[in-house]
């Protein structure tokens, strides 16, 4: 089962600066051991194919669970907001 949330909508996601990569990266600090243990589960096929190198260069379609650190960038104080045109 794929995750319900999309990393593209998370405040921690950012464009990847790697050459020829259409994937994203997670800007959350994952270096400490407890944070790494909370990283979302993923499909092994995506990992072995080179499409999921979390958190540096990955396509979130290969995540099989929601990230515990997901924060929707379209929410402000728990309410959805969109920029006015």
C-alpha cells in the first residue's frame, strides 16, 4: 500500500539539486539515530531501481507508509490556506 500523504505537500520537501534528477529531497535533519529509525517505510523495488534514496534523492511514490514528520505546507494554524491571486 502506498502512503496517503505526499512529500510534495510537506514543508520539509525541497527541489533536488542533483544533476538530471526529477526527484525531491527531504530537508528535515535525519542525521541522528532516532530520526533515522522514524524514516518512512518504502518499496524495495524503488530502492534497488535507484528511484528511492531517502532523504537525499527520492520519488515519494515508493513510500509505503506516511512519514511521521509530515507537515502540510498548505495549512496554517490547522486551517487550509491558499495564496490569493
